[in-house]
């Protein structure tokens, strides 16, 4: 495999803080090290870190995967339709041997592997092919059923669930670094991850029990809930576990940085005429895909307003689709 130019200092691979991003970061880090980058580290990012995007990592060498486009990134790979924060940034993007955007890809790792085969003569090990398969399943919600999504015990799903109780971003970085050289089963068997998974599974069971009390209203195929209280647990697919006939769910959940609006369509009962969730969330400073997205409004009151407004818009969208 052809090597990169001589090192000119450390390079940080920034990846979105979820299973898809973590695998994408591990894949690119492995490839860059094989190509001669001797000092590569992994560091996660999330939507709250884009407030001053122009100044992001100023004076540093960095790559970005599964996150917004940045013109100073030496390597950049993403699949989000909402990746460009401004029209000016969109105008600066064109495909190169180090940049690639494919919003038709279900997740980021398969895109990076395909690019590396074609541009860098990279022959991926089997563990990366497995990560790519599972990242498509997890990020695009291609689970066989809601039961697999909620109770699945495959290594990738154990890792994904464990991330919900991550003590801090550095632990996620540690797991991503482990995935550079280890397969999913080995990482999922780590004692610290086993402990996190046990805790996350208990939280899941409590979340399924608590969810009905968080529902504010159900109308026209849309579930609107408020799980912002620190006294209740949260489960990503609880809406569709309890309400399998729903088309969409919109909710408010807490994060370390504040409060998050989460919105998604039911993977097992999708609407025939789909709304573009990512575009809806982009209007509120977030992003995502057609089927799922999120935003981080400045405070709880704003998060509740954005969430209920979005839920109401989806009710109207479904009603209009029914009439036509």
C-alpha cells in the first residue's frame, strides 16, 4: 500500500461519538498507520463542539469521519446529507483521494473501506468487514425486529448499548483505539465493557417500564415524549416497542452538554411518504439523515419547543400524505 508523505506532526482522527463513528475512526486510524503516519490518535466529537466550526483545531493536523465537513481536514469521510454547515462549505468540497462524501451509504466504515481499496490499494482484514456490516445495521436501524434492536446480544450490539452509559468521552476513545487492532467480539468481552453492558441493560429494562409516563401525546402516527428528567431512564426504541403502529417518534432527552431533541421514523413501520428528518433538524442547528436526526437547542425550554414543533409538523405531513 502506498505510503503518505513524511510525517509533519501528530494527526488526530475526530469521529462522531457513536458505534458507526467509532468503527469509522478505528478503520481510518489503522489505514493511516499502515500508510506511514506514526503518530495518530483518536478523539470523539459531537454536535456541541461545532459552535465555532471555523476555528476547529486551528493550527493542528486532523481528520474527520462520520461528522461535518471541514475544509482544513487532511482526511474527511462522511455520509450525512446535512454534513455541510453552510453553502460556502459545500462549495469547497470536491472528491479527492483524501475526501469522500456519499449520502447514499448507510454508514461510514463501508465507504472508507471502498475508498481505501480504490485509492490506496488497501486489503481490509475480516474484522473491518464485520464492523462495516454491523455499522450499516446499527446506524441505518436495519435490525431484523424491534426485539433485536432492544434485546440483541451480538458483540456489536453489546458495544452499542454500552456506549449509552459511557462514563466520559475518553472511554469511548479507548474503545475506538481497541477496535483498531481487535475484532468486535474481543472488544465486547472486555471486563469494563461487560460491566457497562450489564448496567446499560438494567437501564434499558427500567426505560421500557418508565417510557409510558414520559409520553405527552400520540396523534396521527406520531409519538411525542419528554424524557428530560434525570429520574427516568431512556431507550432509543422504546417508542416503537410500546407503540409498533407509530410512524414517528420525537422526544427530549438530557445529555452532558444540555438537552437533545431526537427524532426518527419507525424502521418496522415506516411512512410511505417520508419526511426528511435530517433537514428538519438542520434548521435547529442539528442534522442527520432522512430517517433520523437530532439537535441540541440551548436549554430545556427551547428543546421542548423544538421537539413539539417537529412532532406537530410530522403529524401534518402524515395527514397531508394520507389525503393525497
